[in-house]
């Protein structure tokens, strides 16, 4: 994932700079200035174009998210609206003297990491446009190419042949190829109307999948329908799931990858599975104040300070704990690994999920988060604990 993200960032930021340098150097050569024109003015122009591209890209991303979340009339028009807004960001930034390519790239990164209306349809539409653009690009290059067997052509051909068959062995030698952690998954994601906090996902039960071997569906996933042999069955009356059953579940977006582990083929869910059950286990009989000291302080109420960790989870989960239940506690997530016949927690996993880094400038947060931060600062000033957030 880190290698893929690095390559994506390099590819996205490389094009705006390459376009600027190509145009600027071509103008210098056309005017006869040559490399003598690479002076302070050239550097200022470069910083101005890149800087305006980043600034208008952030503002454009904010605009796209704000407009799209208020456009809830037709999901089919959402991708067209996003494309129109992206062209608007590109044109406006270019008119103001900035890099339109960089602005669109930054706007896409920002809006793509925010919750938006019809995000699934927009993603699929953009994936189709990406493939279409690649097909057109290589088709045009093929039509324009008139290779003659000179030294340059031979060097490029040999370089491509050598790189083509050596990339995979070298990547395997460097440890950059990671074997898949899960098998094949047959699922379909369906967007719900409005601003729903859950997603509707359909899985086909595959052979040798953990769910077919007896693994239970966690409580945070709400199965509603099973399609079996062309018949619609309520999940409560469908009995044990069978191979090729189509199961429809409501789940929050953050937990979809965990469900993939249950419905994937040929990969069991072990008790020490770090992704599903956390990085390490703790005893539920330990005092909850130990967690507060390690990941707080100020995360426990006066009543909760006298509880054990198991009792704390039991209380915050509404008085009933089940297998794979998850509860956020400051910067970590507590996960129920095992319960006894009385629904008492006997084993707890800890997931060290990444949290939002602290920042002085509220650039990437919304108005609600700004209001929460102001409230937390007032509570700290008055000496009161901040609920659900670690104090400095």
C-alpha cells in the first residue's frame, strides 16, 4: 500500500511540474533567451503557479464536497456534476495564473477522502473515464508513431524489453510484493438514498469461506435478506448459510473490509488475526483506569473509573457484548475476541488504528469539528475533562 500510494503521489504531482517546465523552457528557447532566462523571475513564476494550484485545489475540493452533498435529486447526474465542477476548478485556476492540473489533482484528493453523495457511482464513473483516456492516449500514440531503426529506437526497445520481464523478479527480491491476505470476494456495494450512515452490501457465500465454516456475523453487521435458489428469505429464517447464497447486510463503511475476511474464500479467521481482532490481547479483568492512564487521561467518567475493562465495554455497548463487537476508546479500538455463555467478555483485543494528527490550523476539518475543538479548549481552560478525547 505504501509503494502504491507513493507512486500515485509521484505520478499526480509529476505532470503539473512537467507541463510547466515544458511550456516555460519552450518559450525561453523560442524567444532566444536560452538557459540564460532561468533567473529569479523563473523561480518566482514556478512557485506562484504551484502555490496557486494547491490553494485553489483545496478550495475547489471544499466546493465540490459542499455542492455535491446538497445535490440529492438524482444519483445518475452526480458524476456529471463532479466532472463539471472539476473543469470549473481547472479553468478558474488557470485564469488566475495557477496550475489547473495541480488544482484538479489536489481537489480530487481532498474530495475523494470526504464523505460525499453517490460516492460509489462517482468512483465507478471516473474509473471508466480513466480507462477510456488511457485507450485514447495509446491509440493516438500508435497512430503518430513512425519508428525507424535508428539508435534511439533500438535503445528504447531494448530498455522496455529488459524492464518488462525484470520488474516482477526485482520487486519480489526487494520484498515489495505482498501475498494477498484474503482470497476472492464476490460482493456488490449499493448506495442508500440520502445521507445514510450505513451501506448495503451483498456477498455471495463462497466455498471454503470462514462464514460457511461456521464463523458468526458480528453484531455491528445487520443481515437482512438471503437469496437462495431464486427465493427471498429473511435472514432470521434462512438457517445456516449455504454455498452460493446471496446475503444482504447493512454495515457502516469503516467495517466493510472486516466483512470481506468472513466471506472471502480459503482464508480462516484466526484468534490472533491482527486486522480482525486487533494487534494484541488484554485481560478484561484489568482496571479500566490502566487504559485511561495509557491512552488518556480524561476518557473515563467517575462511575467508570471503578470498573474493569470488561465491565467498561459491557456498559458502553448497551449492557450486552457479543463476538467481534468494537468500541473506540480514545486513540485505540477495543474488540471483543471471546465471550462466555453469560455474554461476559473473556478476551479483549486492542487495535491501534491511526487517528487524526493534531494540527493548529483547521484546514482539513469541517465546521462541526472546529466547534468541537473550541468546546474542548474551553473545557481544558476550565479544568474539566474532555469527553472521548485525550487531554494534552
